[in-house]
């Protein structure tokens, strides 16, 4: 898959409804868009192994136990505790090789495997730390893919929410803390993570690619184009930055004024 092929695939995925969003394949396309020279076979094999393992475990284990044991116990997926900031932790293909990564990157595999086995599992866009929500006969439970899929108790959710800066009246609302997110939002969160790290390190070319992937995955959102513009400006590609700002303005009138001001700043640099 070339970079152009990846962009075509992500554009098609962006048009899909939430129920039909191809999470794993779109995540693989994102990774190949970043580096088209790699082979995605190992990632697909890991996912299929997870499906096989989970299917067997569900015959005699509860859904939450089976999912955690299949992914963390059988496949060895877990959080990278010692080199958390390593860029491979946000790369879905590298995660398959290393069997460790960021919570949201691990979550892509959890979600794909769970969906294929008929479990109702969704991502939770928890502040500062991605979690999963699994539906059980006793009600929804929060799982932490970074900590080997262990159950996160409600008291721990509240503690984490307070630590992340949420107000007490919000931190006590478990329905808010465990609100399910669509698979598209999970992959966009992963790309946003890549964008933020690249921008912070001054790698504006990588930041532009990550922002562009977000734009393709959610074509109605103007915000990725603002990030594309910022990344292009960081590379000195001022005309390209103007084009991205124009895309942002066209998508959302609410962003038009901010985008227009940014565009004017870029235009002045051109003169």
C-alpha cells in the first residue's frame, strides 16, 4: 500500500457509518500512511489469534475475564511502563511486534477482537488515559488495556477523573465517565496523540501526516485542517497552510473567523 493508497482507503473509511467503520484495517492504513515500506501481516495475524483465543475462552469464562486473558495473557499485550514516550507505542504495526504500547493503540486490538467475537465493547474517551467499556450481565465495566485488561472500579475512575482535573460533580458521574465512544473516535484519538508528540518534537512533516489522517477519518470536522495548516506553516509551506485554512473555513463557519485570522497571518509572511 502506497501513501496515496492509504489516503484513498482512509477517505473511504471516513465516509462509512459508525456501525460499519473498519477499525483495524483503518488503523493499519494509518500506520502504512506513516511508513508504506512495512508489512501489515503480523498485525492481522495477531488480531486473528486474539479472535481464536477469545472464542475458546468465552465458552467457560465471563466476558471481561475472557477478553483480558486472551489479549494480555495469551497474546502478551500490555502497556509500556518503561519507555512510555517511545514513538512505537502509538504505531499499530509496531505494537504487534513489541506486544506493548499506549492504551489507545492496545485498545484497537481489544476492540477488533471483541467485536469479532460478539462482545459489546466500546472505547471510553477518558481524560488522560484511554479505557474500554464492556457490557456484562451485571452492567457495564471499565477495563484498562494498559494494565492487562484489568477491571477499573468506580472509586478508581472517580480518583482518576479528579486527578485529571475534572470537577467533583463530574468525577462522581459514572455515566459521564464511562460514556462510550465510536470506533472512529478511538482511531482519531490515536492520530491526535501522534500529532501532539510530533508537533512537540518539531517533526512537522509527521505532524502534518497525522493531522491529515484525522481530516480523512472525520471529513466533517474542521479542526484537523487547522492542525494541517499549523504543521505546514512549521515546515515553511505557507501556500499549503493557506489551502488547509481555507478547507477549515469551508467546513465550519464557527471556525471561519479564527481560520481567517490565521490565514491572514500566513499571508503577511508570504509578502
